[in-house]
C-alpha cells in the first residue's frame, strides 16, 4: 500500500480558510460561534468540531512586519504517540496509507491520546466523552480522491500525493524559497509536511512544536512499565511458587513444654 | 501460665477485616480492569466487564473506593507499621523465609516485611490515586504534568502489583494459619507465638487490649 503525504506550503497560503470550510463540509462538522479577539485567528484553536484551521501569526522580522498563515491539522505521525497511548483497540489506528484515524465507536474518552500527542491535536468533547481529529480524509484517499482541504485550496498551498513524490517536492520547494521543511527530522517522520518561508523558524509560530517527538513518558509507560508489570507480577508469582516447592510453607512452631 | 497451642486467639476485629477486604477488593478490581485496558490482547477482561467504556468508568469508581479505603488503612495501621530497630535484624535474616535462622527478633504485631508492604501500599497508592485524579481531567493541567501522571500511574501499579503477589503468597499458603486473621479473625496460640510473640505476651497480660 502506498503511503501518502499532505504538503502545506506556507509561502503560498493566503489564509482564505477554504480548507477549514471544506473540512467542515466533508466531515459534517458544525460551525462554531466565535467572537472578535483582535486577531485574524478564528476560531481560536482546533476543537472537537474543527479538525483543521489557519493559524495566524504576526511577526516582526528584520524590522518588517510579516503575516504568516499556516494550515494546521493532524500531522499523521509515522509512529504516532496517540495510537501508542490509546487503551481501546480500534479507537485510533495508524493506517497503511499513513493516515492516523480515530473511530468514535471505540473511543472511550480517556484523553490519553490528547495528552500524548506532541502536536496537541486530538480534541475532547465532554458532551460526547470522545475525541476527534483530522483523518487525512481517509474515506476520500482510499477512494482515490484528495483530502477535502486539499481540493478546496486554490493557491496550491496544499498538495497531496505519494510519499516519495511529495518529499521530493517539499525539499525542492523549500530550497526554492530558502525555507525549512517541518518537522524535517528523519527520526520523526510525519505524513504531513510544512514548508516555512525563509527566515521563519517553527519556534516563531504559534502552536508549532519545534522538536516534535514521541514523549519520553509514553515510552517509559508503554515500553518499560507496561511489560514489567507482567514480568514483575509473573516473576514474583513464579518465585513464590518455587519458594513453596523448595522451602515449603513456613509452619507455626508449637512451643515445647517448659520452654517458657 | 499454661496454654494450649491450638487455642484460638482473636487477633483482628471485624472492622479491621472489613477495611482490609474493601481495600483488597477495590485494589484487585482496579488491577484487573486496568490490565484489561493496558493490554489490548487481554480484551477478554473489558468484554466480560461490558465493554471498554464501561470498564473505564468501573475502573474510576473502583479507584475512588480504593482511595477512601487507602486513607482508612493509613489511619488504622500506620502506627503499628512504623519501623523500629529490630526490623533491620529481621530484614537482614530475610524474615527466616530464605535460609535457616533461629534468632529472629521477636515481632510485635507486624514484621518488617509486612511493614514494608504497608508503606509500599501507601506510597504507590498515593502515586496511583493522585495520578489517577490527574488522568480524570488531564487537559486542565500543563501537558508535562498530565504526561507524568499517565506514566506514574503505570509505575505505581508495576511496583505495587509485584509486591501484592508476595503479600498474597505469604498471607495464604506460604504461612498456613495466617489467612484466618483476615477471615475469622482468630489464629492459634502457636501461630501468635511464631509471628507476633511480643504482641501475644502483652495480650496475655490484658486480653482486652490491642486488638485492631
């Protein structure tokens, strides 16, 4: 099965929010009531019913004002912390295509994924007691279509295609504009890549983790304490049985006559 | 004074036994349901409990009972579980369980191993309960704290779960006659002379003192 990548070219984004609308429409997500906050950021953050949005940043670089509009959604990690943390089988799945999808039917609302995610993507709804997030339009891409957000993008800021092809395109484009490919960490692959404009680093932008990785706490929890819970319980039970077989039970000794 | 070694002596009262079993029952239920949530291959546990969602809530409710029973256990037993000088000697000889010894320091009510289990229970219990409370609403905490909570919850279970097996073995088949202390509350005189001689001596002075 081919793996896919969604490419976000920040240099081409005009912040039209067509992707936000298309995402809502395809996934039947209701609009949110928002207010004016003095920023173009609207809505303020991803939510249970907003799976992608444009992040707006106003920066001063070399004495010049810069507006950065960045499409943000699930990064579809190759080795997703959310899936590793999830206790309910089938609630979160890393698919062969590279999309990380959630299934509300199996979600038990434990919020483990929301805590484990290095990007803060899964969003919880108290009313539903479940989480929701971008699925990379898994229902569309398995049908040969592009994700809804990519279809709606009219400047070419969002592209979708085969992994190898998109990787090549991302690095070519980054070189062209003199910017970075994010996350750009060969040890932390994602199925979403962001091309940042020249002179802009991830730490300059809101809600962009400069060093995304599998949280160490998740590794300790799942790779060490989890197996050692069984090894500990099983080992001690085995040792107890051996003790019983070798030394035998410790009998209460009766006090002999005249001992006192 | 002449006593018969098979004579039954009341070593615990009903309050103590009920407190123990509420603590043990809620702890075991939490352990089993928690293992069912931890290991995907053990889906039989959540299935028997009525599904993953039901298991989550049962785990939480059982955890609340465990937390209350833990506080009660602390209040009931902390004084008798304070380590004293003789406990070192007991530990250095492995409590007489591992190699032959004949000069174990006489124990009052709880030996050093039991005391160690008690403090392990209190320590791990606090870690498990506090991290569990954070895990109930992890998103209101800074993400670092929430992540540590999920990790420490598992660490506490790993330690307590292993120590619990020792407790189970030594409280039942490892030391015949002991389990009665938690069921009928009565153990034989020989048992008391073996496991809590100092307590027995005091008890013989005043039988109404020092139960529970």
